[in-house]
């Protein structure tokens, strides 16, 4: 989702004191004259409580990070010291923060080592699609299949999976392991495997 759309969605759901808080927090984050926005980042869930779901707090934190444009050390600190929800927001925001480049990949790699499916899903968004290398991306696909994260949570998976013979081999091995253990092969695995077996189109 584009930042403008995300901002419109959040503003539609916050009213009164919460809307006033958001305007002030975003303005302070954009000026970057202090790190007070980090306190707002941590407090977002409290101000978004009336929204009734964690996705609103996630979106609000992404907006704050986009406005503040923190450097990678700051993002790393927020991630390593944050709650699961705050870590998720950092991962979701990476695609919206300019000049981060691949330097934040260790955060993606850390999230993919966890078994927190919401962190894993946040880690395989557009930032990972742009910056994860082939091996890391294949491992991320397997992680999603193993933990039950929907395949469609993986940004741009059809483009990256198509014609990937090594991915096809890894998925075939995984499917055989599940079959040998008497377990079903997930439909998502069959979807990505079919595309990985597809011969890439000639340029």
C-alpha cells in the first residue's frame, strides 16, 4: 500500500484526541529535531486502541517511521529493543523509508529465524523482494510454507519463483519429506512449485 493510501486509511479511523495526537506526532517526526517521535512510536497502540485492531497501530507506526526517516542504526535499535508489534512495524516500514538500501537485511534475516508468523509475514514484504538474495529468498519461501504463512504474503513471489530450478528442487524435497511423514502437501507449495518448474520466457 502506498504511504498516501495508508495515511488516508489511518486518518479515517482516528478521531478526536487520537487524530490530534497523530498530527502532532507526524509533524514532530518529520522535523527530526528530537527523538521524541520514538516515544510516540512505542505509544501508538495506546492511541489507536479505539481502532480495535493491531493493524491500525502497525500502520500508524509505519507512518511515523516514514516521516522520521531514521537511519539503519536507529531502525536496528527500535527493532532489537521493541515489542513484537514494534518489530513488525519496523519490518513493514522498510519498504517506505528512503535510502535504507540493503543495509537493513539483518532485520529481515532475524525475523525469518523466528516462529512468530506475523513477524515472518512482515519480513517477506516488498523490501525483501527487492533486496534478499536468491538463496535467502528461497529460504524465506520455505519458512512461510513451514510456518503456515500464506504464500501471497510474499511480495512479488510469482516473478521471483518462475523458472527457479533450485527453488523447484528444494520444494520437491520438502514435498517428499511431508509425504514420507504421512502429511499433506500444502496447496501453496503446489502453487509455487508449478511456477518454479515453468521455463522462463526468452527475452
